């Protein structure tokens, strides 16, 4: 049986779903199935799989040993737990036992296929990059070793003073942690949004970090480490062995960085809250101005209607009075001309009213744009 990045080992009891997955994957991957718990470690040693699909609920299955064996053979091997157990504690336990992904049953075979395909493609690309960049990596490690770890931390603390958003802060933390030779996933829980760096928002890692806050400040698993703060979680996927001197130093260094990052989060919180309050206050002012202008326009329209009503009444009254005065035709024409001149002045005033109405409409439109 061939082995390597393209090989998949299924460790699960026999069943229809295992047969479906095996049939679906066998066309594109080298698939091996192990349905006996006691033979799982031997199957790992023989196939050296790039991907393991494992059911942690199998009776007598030593999950930790299986995962440890796979990681010792190939640290980049990808372990996916397929389980009927879907509680928060189960997902935390899966992480502690070394799972890289956790998919609850019943699962969508198509989704599982694309997850495996995506990992294999990424692993292949990484292998190619590694083959072409040995000299560059050696130079980078040499440069990293020449800088003291404390110097890295001090530079980070100086750098984050210019980070004015949660996303900038998360990227800065993730990039700095990589200088210690480990891969990091960062989650910052902002006031209005959760920011994830190093994983997708709907990924297993993002869900794990959100849930892990309930489990304490530090959670350690098989070559994995989660450090939690109130608003920040940091996942390290490739921590050194516990007997490696770097293990303790990395934990201490990351704890200092998380503490400094938490202080910066508080500052960004204050700025964000001020922006929210400022925007809320501006919207309130705009709303009040719009309401006042509508009231003024309504009052103006009512006033206009009253004016025209009074003019009509006055004209009719004047005509009735003229009929009783016995004036000459010339005198009546003089009086009516005077009345018509007054009406013309009112009409000109009405044109001014139309101009005012147009100005009101334009101003209300501009207020709508602001809100």
C-alpha cells in the first residue's frame, strides 16, 4: 500500500457510511480501512496516512496513542474526528486528543470529500514550497535565533500601540507569534464582531476558540495549546514536546503577549464605543432636525390654505358690498383693480413659497443621506 500526503486511513466500525466514504474517496486517494480498534496503531504504521478519519467512540480504541503515532510519523498528518458526540465538552476533548477537525455524525459525504481534498492540496503546495525554500528557511531560522525572545516581545508591545482596530491587532499578534517557530490562530472578540486570524469564521478552529473560553485560561493537548483571555484566544497547533526547554518559554512568552494585547483591546474598545455614541448622537440630531422641518412645512401649508381662504372670502364680500353702494362703473373698476393688485402680490408671495418648499425638499434629502 502506498503512503504519503495522498493516503487516507479510515478507523471506524464497519457500516454503510464507511463503505460510502471509502467508495467516494478511492478514486482519488489511497484509502485504507481499519475496523478493529486493537489494529489501529499497526494500520497507522503501515499506511503512514496523510489524513486519518477516526471515530473516537470505537470501543477499546486508544485515541491518544493512535494520534500520537500518526503525528510522530508525519507531524503534518491531518486527523479528522467523525463522531456521534457533539457537545461542547466532546469538541474540547477531541481537541485535547489531537483532532485537527471535528465533524459530527451524520455528516455530508460531499463536505467530507472537499475537506480532505482541500487539505491534500494545501499539504502538496506546502511540500513543494518547502522543497524550493530550504536555504531561505535556514536563513530565517538563523536570524530568528540571533534575536532574543524578549526582544521580539518588546518590539511587539511597541508595534501594537499603532494598532487601531481589532483586525490589525489580531494580524500583528499572529505574525509575531510565528517568530517563535509555531503556527498560530488568533480570535479577538470585539464589541460588534468576532475577528479570526488564521482560520475561517465558520471553521472548527474558530468554533473551538469561542467555546474554549469557558474551560479556563490554558488548555493543553497533543502538541496544541490554547491560551485564553477575556476577549482574546490564541491557538498554537505545533507546540514543542513538554520535555523541550522551548515549551515552557513559549507558554510564558505568549502569556506576556496576550496580557499586552488585552490592554490594547481595552483601548480599542473605548475608541469604538465613542464612535458608536457619536454616530448615535448624530443620528438623533438628524432625526430631530428632520421632524422639526416637517412640522414647519406642515404649518406653512396650513397657513397658506388659510390665506387663500381669507382672500376668497374678502373678494366675495367686496363684490357684494359694491353692489349695494351705488357706485359708478368707473369707481367699481378702480376698486376691483386695487383688489386684483393685492391678489397679484399674494401670487408672487406664493412663488416664493414654492421656492421655500423646494429648498425644504432638498435639505431633507441631504439629511437622509447623512443618516
